[in-house]
């Protein structure tokens, strides 16, 4: 910046000045010091595009105080100014707000106006927080004022409503805000504020028929009307939510059929943060977000992308380099503990079943000897578990019990009837090797094959492509070896997957009726279907797609290693 003294008549107020207004400000507090000493702190200005003209980015009150003094004395002295470079609107906005933070604190609505303009200029929440020395949470709270209707913001600016009330209203839907404004504008009505407002927004289950997505005539329950018949409510909240969820699912399906690339149904009460997204048309990848309030109101936000996704789409559309920030990887279908759980259960079922097919085990062992594997040293499969729940599930499963019985039989054949534990994976002791060899020489071919099969089973790598190949070749029915247990349900935490499982068990009607429910609720319904409880028809011999042979995915997100392993080798074992 350059310092200069600029005459009053060459200065004007910039539209980027955060205190820009047609009304002259109150300068009574600083006018006495200006009379005595003049303007000591330079104004922040920049060229305004006219010859020798400048606009004031920060210092509006000092400017009006100097004008007032010039009118009193008939003299128009030049003012000290720091001249900024022209053209950087975002920089001017930041400078205006920084300068004013150090003087008269701006109200939150003024901060929101400036922060919103900075967001449009390309600044991020972290950038704004770092620039003004405040937390990102405070920036987000101020930006949330953009979700308020203009009349509510103006009332807040005038201090007709307090900060707590304004912040509660940022959590309200547009319909709720309109209802609250109607109460606020009516002197005969009480508009709840503060804590009472929060209860008004989220408390109780008085759900208006106005929020229903489905035709009211399709609602089989009781509808209660007020004395004037102007307002009506659903008497049965649970029945309303069932019908509303079905309508939400239908709306989601309709968007997908219409060609929208993705539709996200937010959990009830989760607010759509418009300030953190950009409007983007469908043909450029815009998505649909469906928000559901605790009072049943549904809002569909069509054509939005997160700011990061929008920048990346623009860069690719213009032929430029994509955003240097790596894309957030898509969420895998299975968590690591669930993948571990699935791998070990499938491994146990496959190797136990293989014991009845010694010729297959022999050929598999020969293949190991020729090509090697991750385990062939010889080492046995360690069966590591990700947590105690999975360890308990594996230890108590039917496949492991059957395998342990067959192992004891083989130990007896080897003359180790009093011993327990694995057969393969010894420490390479020469005498032990000779002793086992001598014992095998004394055994018939069938007994040797039994030993060979068990050694192969102990060295079969869990989670490998060969487990999938062997399981499909043997036609293993996982229903004979595994049933859903507590560990499985504890590891099931994906709401979309749980809804798909619910559709397999109870049908699309039941799944759509619970599409917006939390995963905990949907898992409870799945358990009810399997047990035949709480009015649900009992479903026997159900297997999730993950457990079938061949394994199947529920989504296109990827991240299911079992299905990927089978896809790699399927062509070797399945012929058209």
C-alpha cells in the first residue's frame, strides 16, 4: 500500500465497505477528537475507476466525521489514506471487516453478509477463520444465518429477537420459519423464543397434514382438526412416518429414474447446509439432497454439489487440471471388521467342507507346491480377528466345531491322540519330521489322504481368491454353517446396506417404509423378521448377499474384497 493525503471531494464510500449504507452513521463519539486532532488513523481506500477518484473500503465513520467538521469550518482538508491495489474484491471485503473488527463490532447479520460474499469470491471457511482470528465453528454459525428468512434476519439485526432465538431458527425449515413469523407478527399470539422455541421446533409429535408427501386420502389413521377446520394433524405419528418414508423412497426413486446421478436422503433433523454447496445443473453432475425435519416436513434440494466437487467439475469441464485436493474415497461397502468377519466365516465353512473332498485337496496342495502362496512355507492360517466379538463368533461357530472334531481324528492317526492344536506349521525339527514320515508310511492311502486334507485346510488362506473358487466349486451352502449372530449385527452400521437387507427379508414395501430410519431401527426390524417377533413373519434360512456363494454386493460403491476376489477367478471355473 501507498500512503497519501486525498481531498474529501475525491473520496466516496465503496459498495464493498461492510458498513455501506445510505443513512449517515452516528459519529458523535469520535467527532470531538477529530475537531481537536484531525483524522489520525489513515482510511483504507482504492481507486474507483474515475480519474483521481478513490472509494473508501474502511474508515466510513472517520470520513463522515471529517465531512461534518469541514461543514462547520468551511474548510475541506485532505485525509490521510492507505491506498490499496485495484481489482481484488475479496481482499477489499476482508480488509473492511478486519478494520471494523478492531473498532465498532459489527452485528452478526453484517458479518453474515460479508462472509457470504467472501464465500462467493472463493474463500473457504478455514480461510475466513484464519483471516479474522476466529474459530471455524463461529464462521459456520454466522453463515447459518443465511438459512433464515429475510424478515427474521432483519428482526435480529434490530435486536427485536435475541441471539439464542435466531440460532434456534436456523435449525428450522422454511415452513417452520413462516409459521413462527406468523405468530411473531400477530400481537394476539405468542411466538416462542429461546428454550421454548427449541421445544416448539422439536418437541412433541403434533404433525400437520400440510407436510405429508402422500395423498391425505391414503392415510388409514385418524386425522384431528381444530375447531375451525383450518388446521389438521395426524393422530398416529408412527403410521404417519411409515407413509411418509414410503413417499420419500418413491420420490428418491423418481429422481433416479429421471436421470439424477445421485439422491441422498438425510437423516431426520439433519439440515442441508446450502452455504457449503453450489447450485449445479443435473447435466454437470448436480445431485439431489432430501432433508426431513423432526416434524415431518420434507425439502428436496435439486442440483447441488459440495464446493469442492463443483470446483473439480468446473476444472474438468474447462479442460484444465482437476483440483489438486484428492477426491475423498468412496465409502467401501464393508468396514474392515465386517470384512474380517465375513472372510473368517467363509474360510471356516470352505475348509471344513473340503475335508470331504480329499482328491480336490490333493490337487490344491500340488498347486501350492508349484506356484507358492502367501502361506506356503509351510505355515497355517492364523485366523486373526479384528475384535473380541468376532473372535467369540468364530470360536463358537458350527464350522469350527466340526473342524476341531476332524482334527482330533487326524491327530490320533499320527499317534498324537493326547495332544491338541494344529498339525501343520511345525518348527522344522528333523526328528519330528522323520517320526511323522514313518507314521505316514504305516498308514493306508485313505488315512494319508485324511491327513493331507487337514494339512491343506490348515494352510488355506482366509480372504483369498482360492477360498471363493473352492467354495463355488464345492457348492457350499453357507446356511448349513452360519446364522446371523450378535457380532454380525454389531458390525452392520451402513444405513443403505441395512435397508437393502430389509428389502430382501420384508420386501420393498417394508424397506421403503423405513428408508429414513436410523440403522439401529432397521437392524431391529431385520432381527424381528428372522425371529418372527413383533408381528413379523418369520424368515428361515436367510443369508445376506455377502455370505452366499458366489458372493454378491449390495451397492456399486466397491470396497467388497470377497466379490472382487471371485470376479478375478470366475472365468477359470465358470464356462458359458
